[in-house]
């Protein structure tokens, strides 16, 4: 189980990350590009779940390199990773913080940062 405080700590440990707001919720950016942000469900999102219950607890959105990577992440069926129709065709996945492992969360945040960081900055990062 992870918390939004874990997200902040992991994101802010990465080079050149700033924390700000996106639609009134916390977001983390590199070079002006948001790579992770809190993503509560809108009324329209909840309605699209129809009879199913939407995932509970804090939800994080993270960028991925492209839609192909998104499909691969979702196909792996790791606990906590999912998407909603609003994100169809958009290179990002959602993470239910109450079910994701801290290791998977860290990997997702680092991958999101790498997807948005300038190439020269990403090349200096030891994770690659």
C-alpha cells in the first residue's frame, strides 16, 4: 500500500522535479511537463463505471512513453494499474495507491519521469 506522501517523496527525489497543481490537485513535473498527478474521479468517470464500483482511495495518473507502452503496462495486470475511457488514446495509466506495491509505484514514477524529461537530463539518470 502506498500513499500520496510516498508519491511526493519518490517524485521529488528525481532530478529537476517541481511540485504544483493540476486542476486543483497535486502534480509533479519535469521541464514543465507533468509526469504524475493526483486524479480523483469526476462525476462522469464514476457514472461510466455503471454498476461496478470505482477503485477507492487516492488515484495517481502517470505518463508513459506512448500508447504501446500503456497497453504493455495494462497487459501485465500488475496490482493497482488500470485505465478509464477518459484516458483512451492518451499515454498515461492510473494507479490505485491502496493496492499498488511501493516497488511498482517507484518504477512507474521513474518511467513517467523518463518519458517527460529532456533527453539530456534523462541520459544522465542512473536508472537507465
